[in-house]
């Protein structure tokens, strides 16, 4: 492979990374907790998984509605909150961890009212 081929391959990989970000998906992981943020079906969803326990925080894509905490990304709503901190507190409780332990992808950091 030539240097030009390497540069072309790098450009293709960079475009794929940009497309993934444009799709509204991001992940983060810390201390055995995996977080996945996605935008789909009119909602922004931040889902957490820890040792088989799950929790999710959802908000409409317009960003002005209350946050819904669910046991799973598609599960029934357990509670609604105005603030992201309160929703994360409830999600952490479902996972059995402290709220500060939850990894939050940058794309989800602005959730809440």
C-alpha cells in the first residue's frame, strides 16, 4: 500500500466516524457500566447496562419535555423528572451504583430542561 492509499483509507475511516456521530449514537464505559446514547423514533435515549441490570433515560428530540426513566430503553416509564441529575440518580439506583459512577457520553450531556 502506498502513502496515498493509506491517506485515502484514513479519510474513509474518518468519514465513517463522522457518519456515526451524525446518526446520534455515542457510547461510554466506566467501572463496568456501559452507556449507549441514541436518537431514534422521536426520542433521545441514554441506556445503561451493568452486570445485566439496565436503566434508561429518555427525552423527546425537541428537548423540552420531562425526562422519563425506564427499566430498559423500550420499557414502561417508571418516573418523570425535569432535571437530568434527578433522572440519573434514579437510573443509578436501578443499577445499584452511585450517580457519579454513571458514564455519560458527551452527546447526552445536555439532556433535561
